[in-house]
């Protein structure tokens, strides 16, 4: 197998599926731009429109910088590849993503990372501390799920769902970060906020003890956060800006 992207006309897919493929491929390139990659591992999945409840995920074996609209893999909730793919999928990615897509109605996009900052905070007993500008916007919005090993066992699904509840920002203990949203840009906005909060916490702890933020100010920050407000795009404007950046750098993800 080679990772050379091949041009595929949009006519190979329906218009809605092709648009979803282009958007998801852009997300993979944006993650690469931001350094949110883990060799060929980790995943962003996007539910496709229609009654079949299929979703797209990255081909296992490709770096995020190699993902294109046409080589994304369409799978069903049982992990079966739908249509043709030159690449397999990673079972450790399919299992939690399928669980969330299948059971949370508004989870159209699921993102999971192993960034240094995110994983470091996930390894702390106290988790995320509401002591910086970003974490103060997430008070009461972060779920925690206990580490059960590599996520390949379906029986973990009910416990994962119970841990998540309705919270869209998730810290997987000793493991990493996860976010889901009713759209890809919304999931991205939530993950970006969580990731940024972890980065600042990691830097702060390296220097000393964090300065506390009063609880009333924390609540005000969470209520005023633009990341969750659809009047201000809820991530759409940010995602479009980053998409324009990667279009200028390398538009091959659109093939």
C-alpha cells in the first residue's frame, strides 16, 4: 500500500457524503497543523446523513497529513467497511466512536487525542483545574471516564456512556481527551478549549502553584463563553478560518 492520494471525482459519492468527506479531511489536516497527531493513531469520526447511521473515519496506516476526502473509510456501527477501501480501520478507534455515535443522538462528530498536555492532565488525580482563562469556561461541562485499558472491548461502552452523560468535553483518565458535537466545527471548538486549558495548566504547574479563580467568576466565564454560543458560530467561524489556512498550504485533502 502507498499513501499517495489519488484524485476521486465527487461523482463517486452523493453530494452530502462528499461534502462531509471534504470537511472531515480538512479536520485531519487542521489537527496536523496544530500538532494534535499521534503517528497514525487517534481518530476523528463524522456521522453521515441518512438512515443507515454510517460514519467516516481515518484509514488505519495513514498519517493525518495524508488523509483525503476520497480515502476516508465509511463504516457501519458494527465496524464493517461500506464500499471500497484500500485501508483497514483501527479497532481501538472504532469501538468508542461507534458507541457514542450509536447512543448519543446529537453526536455527529467525535474527536479523540493523545496530546501531551491533554494526557498529562488526564493523569492527574484532580484532573482539570478551573484556574485559567480557558478552564474557567468549562466548569460543570467536563466528564471523566476511568481508564480500562486499550479501547477495543465493546463491554466498556455502557460505562463510557454513563460517564459522559450529556457532557461534550471528556477527559479519559490516564488516556487523553475526547469531545463530541452536533457538528464537526462544534466538536472542534470544544476540544480546542479543553486542549488549551490543559496546555495552560501544564505550564502553570511547571512554574508553581496556580492562583485560584473565585467560584462566581468561574460560573460567569462558563456562562459567557463564546465556544458554546451558536450566536457566535459555536466553532464554525474558527473552523472555516483554519480551513482557509490549510487551503493555502496544501489543498490536496480535497481530492
